[in-house]
C-alpha cells in the first residue's frame, strides 16, 4: 500500500497525543499516536515538552507509517489511533 505521512504533526491540547494526517488509498486519514507509545517505543523522555515529543515522532516515522498502514487495511476510512498494542510483539 502506498501511504504518506504528512510532515505537519502537532501535540494535542491536553499533551496526550501527537496528531497527524496520512494520505492512504487516495484519502486523508486523521491519525494520532499516544504520548505513552512515544515514551515506551520511540525514546521520548517521560514528561517531554512538545518539541521533544514531535522529534520522537519524526525520528520514528518509518515504524509509525508501517503501523498506520496495517491499521488502515483493517479499518479503512476511519480515524487511526496508535497505541502500545500496535508496537508490542
């Protein structure tokens, strides 16, 4: 599947999510990844500021894109929220 994560990501107002858009299968899909996942699997320090959280998101771009692609195949057209289950073995 050919999907593209947008470069523009932002931290939610409550600081618990990084939100972004993926273009997959010709559609824009709203996506998010939890702060907990970025702390557990992408080396974001616990309690990191917004800039550091976004850097962890950017650094983990490929793994995050792969997880989004898997979820888009399972739930096409619905918003995607990545959590720890999407990255644990």
